[in-house]
C-alpha cells in the first residue's frame, strides 16, 4: 500500500495484518452504507404515496427476516472483534528474544537509549528482522510514540512505563511522529527510524557507547547516590538485597506481593514509601526530581545486571543484536525498602 498516499509503507511483521483488518472493516462498512442508502432510496420511490387518500398496507413482519438481519451483523461484528483482539494481543506482547530500547518523550523531541550505551535524539537505529521492545515514558507532558510504517504506537505517560514492540522487515528510513498534541511545537516532534542490515547495525554499534553500557552507567550512579551502602548483596543492609530479584515476587509489609519489574523498580526509586518490603523499615529517601529519566533507566539496567540467572534464561540474541541487549519476556522489577 506504499503507493497509496493514505497508506505509509508496511514495514513490520504485523503491518500487513493491521492493514487487512482495517480494509475489511472499511469494506464491510462501505457495503452496508451503500446497501442501506440504496434500499432507502428505492423504497422511497417504489412505495411513495401516489395520492393524498392512499393508505399503506398493513404489514405484520417476518420472523425469519428479523433473525436474518440480526444474526448476520452479529456474526460480522464478532469476526471483527476476534480478529482485532488477536492482533491487539500479538502487538502488545513482545517476544522473549526482543532487544530492549528505552524511549523518553520530551517537549519536543524523542530520546532513545540502547542498553549497549548508545544514545540518540530523534533517530533510532535498529536491525532488520529483530524484534525490538521499546520501553516508553515521558519527561513532562503526555506524548505518543508513533511508527506509521510499523503500524504501532503507544502513549508516553509521565511517571509510567509503557511498552510497544515491532520487527522491521525492510531496511530503510521510516518516520517517527508524536501522535498526541503536546504543545505549541507538537508538529515538529518528529524523527526517523533507520532500519539496517545486521552487519551494518553491528558497525553502527561499534561507533557509539563511549560512556559504557547503560548497566555500567547505572552502577556508577548507584554508587554516587550511596545506594550500595544500604542494598548489600548479603541482605544484611538496611535495604533488601537487589541480587537475583528480577522477575521474582517480593512480599510487602501489608501482606501483598509484587513482581520485580521495571515499573516496580521505577516506583521504588521515585516513591520509596509506596511499597515496603516485609522485614524492612521505610528509611529510603525519595529520588523524585533528583534522577533524570535517563538515570532511572541506567539504574534499572544495573539492577537487572545483578540477576545473571534471569539474563541467562532468555534466548540467545540473533547476530544483529547489540551486546547485552536481550531482556526477559516480562519486564523486570526491583526491590524497595
């Protein structure tokens, strides 16, 4: 459909199915619009009153006809629902072997971080044929990360992580838009996805990340913030140990449990009193306003690196992947004090 002005090029693994569902709904809607309009016009002329005294015939109705025009639309609607639900489910569950990238929306730009350390603004380099999982948030107001050629988008919400994924099927350059009005320069909040062949992508990776991987930057920040003085690997510190906690449930002081993933880690860092791990006192200060979104992502990657067993359980990356970029299928979480 790339030759039709209304349709951008279909360049992801599920783009064609999204287009097929869209065209099916449009075709069904157009068919019934034309059929009903034609019937209205036909009956208006065929059964119009011919003289003022004419009285229409009494009609009792037809049960089979009533059932027909009730059952057929119901079946069609259920087909649309089932097809759409299946596609939505596939588009919202990233494959386990996905390469993870962090995205932050900010008036008026998109900032991307690769776990290997590469950082980009309004550009995103990815390999062709590799599932890409994008963890999205916003630094200020509501944005929406939109990849038209990949037929996927997700709201970037301040204070929350959202996830989308795609697998590019064609090398090339594709648009990035913000699909949520976010201020006076909303229309200028655009960017480009650069889809590369695996070897080209590896060459691009080799030229960036001079500050170290995200986990390495996170380790430095972890020490700078003195987190290492409380979160001891032995578990004897004032805070719980962060070793081997990714993907595991933790028992909270109120009797509830929570699974350790990125969202849990984020809340633990920014609002440490929200959930207290059982057996620990609420001593941890809040870092709201003290740590940037990039710093939060780096801290999360550092904590994830402390769970080598969780990392080892994920499928091996394909050759196009950046070093240490594979992540668990479920988001990873961290422990709180």
